[in-house]
């Protein structure tokens, strides 16, 4: 780790406390500084990759449209609106899971779009091939030919199509894949996109029984696709802290098998015509176990990252008040409000102060995740990692200069 005294560390120790416990405001001034130009968050390659994946997903979704529009445009728009209802609820849950270290909104769009477009289309094709293979297998009974594509084929095909999306995000956007919680979030988003398209298909196909189908898919069992693919993502996220391709393959395969198992059990409960209450009791232990895993991993990641950031505080790069602010989401929000008002009172623009503080928080958290991963992998002294660490530390110091108002003198 590089040892360096922070720029304005002592002063921000005081003002950071004011962000949580209101204190005296900075003196008002009569001039207004020029607007602050925020350093780019992402490289052009990031946006090119995002655009490419979204275009690919949209093309796949457009290819699906004739199959989704079997009842006409009006009905399709209506059922698409119904399919969005569980999306809103589950997306709020995913946002809560991702609250402590939020992922870029663009990657939320990529993950959802992959599920709704690419995974949905490839699954439709794959499921058809599997069903046709079962139908032409002479030694299977008629019952087996009907049930196997649902209980075995669909989980195998669909979790593979969705899991590839998580793996693509891990490979292309590795910088934003910081452990099992991130993997869980991306997996759930891919699954949510897939469920959205599949619900449009089912709501259209069984429009005459829309009430019952909506209850079964959107009210009683909306989590199955996000949960199953979330397991795949969780294990891929576990591999992100480990060194070597073998860890990714082995843990990714375990995650895929876990998702297939959960998905298969769900489909089995459907073909056996379980009652709603029996199915809920059947699935409740899985949901409870997943909630416990999320709670545990959220706490562990927060503890691990906070411990690493304490090393930077000991070296002078961060203050203890900054660490306290980073550790609590509510304190971060208060700090953002304070930063905006503080900079405005010093002659800057409130929005600039807010953006600088938000970026400061993002960079500090990413710094902690990076170092924790490098310690786990034994790559902390890698020259490229050291260079990236220094770049982040310098950016963090610069952002502190902005929201404390010290940069104003330099732009006049």
C-alpha cells in the first residue's frame, strides 16, 4: 500500500461529522465558481460494450415479437403491462440487495436485456429441440415424453442460456463484478428479464385463463427465474475472489447445477398439480435459505471491505469519519446533502458538490473491494494493480478537494 497524507483529511473529518450531525454551515459568499467537470466514470469501451449487448438483446426480443403477439398488438401491450408488475416489485428487492455497493445502472440494463432477449430466444429454440428429441425417443412413455421437457429440459436449457449472460458480464465487465452479491444481483436481473418475456408469452397464449395464469406466475411464483439464475451468479461471484480459470469453471458449474435443481423442483411442483398452499410450503425453505445467504453475504462483504479501508485510514488516505460515513447508507445520503450545501455556500454549485461526494463514495468502496480481492488472490503487489490503486487514491483525494471547496481557488 502507498503511504501518503490525505489532502484536507483533517478538515473533512470535521465536515464529515456535520454531514451526519448538523453543525454550523459554511459562510455564504457572493460569487459563483465555474461548473466542475467530473472525470469520466467509464471508458468509451465500456459504453460500446453496453450498446453492443443491448442491441443484440433488442434484436433477439424483436425476433421473439411474432411469438409474443399471437393475440394481436392490443392484447400484447396489455399483457406486457401485467408482466411489468412483478418486475417492479422484484427490481425493488434487487436494489435493496445491491444497496451497499450499487452496480452501474447501465449494467442493470444489460443484464435485464440479456434475459428478456437473448436468453428467452435461445431457450425457446433449445426447449423445442429437447422436446422434439424426447418425442422421438421410442423407449419413453407418452407421460415421460410430456414431463421430461418441463422438469428436466427447461431447467437445463434455460439456466444455461441465462447463466451465459452472467458469465458474459463477468468476463466483459470484470471491473464491476466484486464478489458473490454482485453475481447474485446480475443473475437475478438476467432471470427477471427472462421471466418478463416468458410471462408475456404465457399471458398471451392462455389469455382466456389470464386471471389464473397471472396469479400462478406473477403472484405465487414470481421469484423462480431470478432465484435460480441468482444462484449461478452467486457462485460465479465467489470465483471472482479466487485465482485461476479452474475456480471459475468449477464454481460456475456448481452454481448452474444449483439453479437447475431449484428450477426443476419448481417445475415438478407444477406438473404434479400441487395446490398453491402446498407449493408455497414446498418452496418456502428455499426462499428462507436464500434470504439468510443474502443477509450473511451482505454483512460479510461490508465487514471485509471496511477492514481493508481501515488500512488506508491508518496510512492517512482516509479519515475515520469518512470510514464511518461509508459504512452506513443513511450516512452516505446525509453526506451527499451536506456536500451539495457546503459547496453552494462556498460559491460553487450544489449539484457539483453532490456529484463529487457520490463519486467519492463509489471510488472508496471500489478501492476496498479491489484491495480485498487482490489480497485474496495474492496479487496486491502486481505493478498494474499498484498503478490502479494509486490512480484511485489520487482521484479520491481530488474529489475531497472538490466537495470541501478547495478546488474553487484553482479554477479562478
